[in-house]
């Protein structure tokens, strides 16, 4: 819900997620700058949200999972690390003229590497305080971090246009239908995710049929 509300009002949203020994801090994409241009790689487009990597609707993360998979147990150092990174990312965005609509570094720029550099080459994806990554993923197993940039998923259940339109049209009815559908199918149907998965399954079946026909021809 905060993801939908943030995009509907075009507000900044930064989330921090903790695993057993890893953490994630990311900024959700806004509605985009009116005078922005793509860099040829598509990363000037709207950035993805926390749910853009999922192909299912959000569900109860404590059901049918082991304790370390429920995100209820975490090593003691992760919370202060992730929260401090979230604060620094927020302040860095506030110092950019486009705020939360500021572009993220392109993966081709090399900002995703783990090498240490006390300086940074300034561009439209940096503020006076430095780089403004889309995501910061860290691990205290290997003591490393990476900063990937991921565009928004067209059928995301948290930030896609059909979900946003349904929320703006009648937010109360939309939220009631989402909450009254425990399997998440209503949200998946609204986002177009159900049709997307069906299409993907059909294409996969076609590929398998093609492989079987090829093997038969060889024999």
C-alpha cells in the first residue's frame, strides 16, 4: 500500500529490508522528470519498486517457510547498517534538483563494482553528496555491497499503471477487494500479471514442443 500511495502522490519512498545476513536499501521510482531523456540503455525511464522483481502478488511470508526464510531473524548489525544507508540515500536525493525522480547510475558506468574510490565522476545521476544508487544490496557474510539499477516492471503489483489507475479511480473499493482476496489473484489480475504468466507458459509449451519435434527429426 505505501508503494501505491507514494507513486499516486509522486512522493519519495525509500525502503529497507533485512534478511538473515543480507540487507537491501532502495528508492522507489517516481513518475519521472518531464524533461528527461533516455541514455540509450533505458535507465532514464522510471525506476522499479521493491515488488518489481516478483511475479506473484505479496503474500504472508511466515507461512510454510523455515525460520531463516521468514525474515523474522536477522544478525544484530544489519538494522543499523541498513537504516543509516537509507538516511544517507534520502539526504543525497534531497540535494538533487529532481529529488526522487533523479536518475540512477547506468550499470555501464561501473558504480556497481565493489572497488573503493574516494571520489566520483559527477553527472546527472549524482548529487553534491555523491552517487544516488537505485538499490544498495549488502552482505555481512562477504562484507560486500553492490548497487544495481533495475527499471520498473510493466506488470508489477505494486507500481504498474493499471494498479495506480484502479487506486485513483476508487481507492476504497480497490483496497477492499485486494484485502478480501487472500490468494492475491485480484491484484494479479488488475496488474496484468495473470495474463503475463499465462502467455509465458504458452510460449514455454511451444518451445518444448519444438524441442520434441527436433529430437524426432534427428531420430
